[in-house]
C-alpha cells in the first residue's frame, strides 16, 4: 500500500503543479460548470465532440490539489473515447473513490486512474476527486446550469 500511496502523492503533486489540458477551449461543442461548496472547488469542463467521439477536452478553474489532479488525469484518459466509454469511466471512477479496495474496479480496468484508489478512505476528499467527473457527465448529457457535489 505504501508504493501506491507514494505514487498517489506523486501524481497528485505533478498534476496539480502542471495540469494537463488546463485551458478554456474556443469552439467547444459542450461545456459544463461544477462547484464543490464543501471546499470551494470550481471547474469548467469543455468538450469538442465529433459525432459520439470526444475529439478534445480541457478544463479550467480553481480548487485543491486533488480536484485539479483528478480533472487533469481525467482529460488524459477520456480524450479519443466515445461518450459511452467516457460515461462508463465516470461510473468506474466513482466506484473507485467510494468503495473499499475489495469492491473497487480492477487496476487493469482503470489504468492510471488506479492511483486514486485510496481516496475512499478520506470521505471529505471524495467530492474533490469526483467534481470533474460529475461535471464531465453533465457536459456529455448537455445539462443546463452548474452542477454541485451536494
């Protein structure tokens, strides 16, 4: 568990310092805003869809290291997927950060997202980790208005 914990900390710190795909996206075909009132995290997710394929994704906002790192890794993982594949990953990520280790999806199913496996042990951080994912789901569903983690 120590190796995973060390990797988790390294990924969080790296993606917080230099988040991937951190910018507004001119010409986005979908956009959603999310807010975590518990700690003040705010995020906007931008998507460029071509048919059902996510051709590009980016985000911007402010928040804690876990929130920003989760959004950064999320953008890397969903770029090039279909909407259905991305929504499936949203659900797997939710299970990862809310379920004890024995009930979590396998590392093979999650790839790089597996470093977030320990979040479930810190209930106040689950909302931080899932904010970008809820916002992505909202963008894919073309929901109107900001979403919150409450």
